[in-house]
């Protein structure tokens, strides 16, 4: 994909294709129309839900805290992540022969990987924020000051760039005329199946990268929540228990959904079926970004109150 070493014009069967065909989710016209409607609704909910959370966090001073700062970053990531795939999927559902150019395919693959890794790292940072809030409440504002929060958030974006975009330009994959991608998007796992050269080194690189970008942050989150659980067990008041679970429950739910589907996609054996890949990809590319704002808004009293304040309503007497 723009990185082939094939230069012999005589060997046309080894010429890298300029256009890729995407099989999509269905070959039936009526089914594609139904899928268009479903995914359009899900995308609309995703944009409105995450956009509303970003707006509330910016507009309401009560939400100018580290936890909501990182939540705003997560919502922004979800908007970008879903927008890197769903609009193209919507257009292709109304097209008989969905196609994408080599360059656009490579760009989409890089952007999706970059945003996915950034979310992995950001979820780990959010776990650290909850750890400090519960285990060191008296020093929370001192430790999680504005400068440190900004540095942590920017680090998630920068580290994701170094782990995905930079290696993508060093990978050598030769696609010898094969141009049918059995997927609805340029997913890296689907694209490498078209390779006709030895991609052992690339597969090893991707596996190692997946371990580092998925398992390391996930292990950090697990260790963090073990320490949080031990701290919560020492809390005597029921109010303290309820507050701890309310602040951590939403984050744990998001972590479970996101990491569960991402690991199912990138840490499973390569010989799985394309239909399984498509289903898992839909969950973490379409469903998860839609669920995140719903999970946080339904379980979070502060977000609900901020919404009412934004609508000009009073939730009660101000203390």
C-alpha cells in the first residue's frame, strides 16, 4: 500500500492495485438500505451524544475538573474515531461496487489505528485519575493540576502517533494485483490478507505492537483498580462507597466494552473468518463510541445537572 518494492513493469500480476473493492456487510440492495438507516441513526446518536458532552464540559464551570477534562478528550476521540469509518460506510451502503483508492485506504487505516491506540492510552490515564481521586483525595487537586492534566492528555495523542503512524510508513507489504478487501473499511487485519510477499516480520511487528498498546494499558488499569478496591474497602461511610462506585463504574464499563472488543480483534489468531472480523469491528467502531456518552450521562449526576443548567433550568437551591 504505497510501500511495495515491485518495480518490474513486465510483471503486471505483481503490480500494486490503485483501487480497492470493499465487499461491505451485504451484497443485497435492500439489506444495504436497511444497514444505511441503522448506521446513520447510530452515527447521529454518536455525534450528538459525544458532542453534547464536550459542549457541557466546556460551557459548565462545575465540570472543569480533571475527570471531566479527560472525559471530554474521550468524547472528542470517539467523534473522530467513528467519523473515520462510518460516513464512508454509509456512502458504500448505497453503492453497488464500493471502491476506495490506495492512498485513501492507507490514510484511513493509519487514522483508525492512531485514534484506537490513543483511546487505549487515554482510558489508562483516566484510571490513574480515579486512583488519585480515591486514594489521595486531600492531594488530588495538587497532583492532578491543570498543567499535568494537559501533559497527560497530549501524551496520549503523541504516544499513539509514535506507535502507529511512524511504523505504518516503515512496513513493507507487497500487494500483487489483489484488490478485493473483504471488509467494510480498510481494516489493517483485512488488508494484510491481500499480501503476496512474506509478511512474517510485519505480523510480528503488529502482534508486538498490539501487546504493548492493548495489554500494557489494560494491565495498568487492572492493577490501578485493585488498589482502588483496597482503598474503598477501608472507607467506612456508605456515602463514600456510593461516591467511589459512581465515579469508577462508568469508566469500568467503558473499559470492559472497548478493550474486550479490541482484544477480540487484534489478539485472536489470524485464521478467523472475515464475518467475525466485521462483527467485532462494528462493535468497537460503531457501537462503543455511541454507548460511551450514554453510559456516562445516565450514571453521572453532575452531567445531568450540567445539562439542565445549560437548558436554563434549575435543579434546586445552590449551596
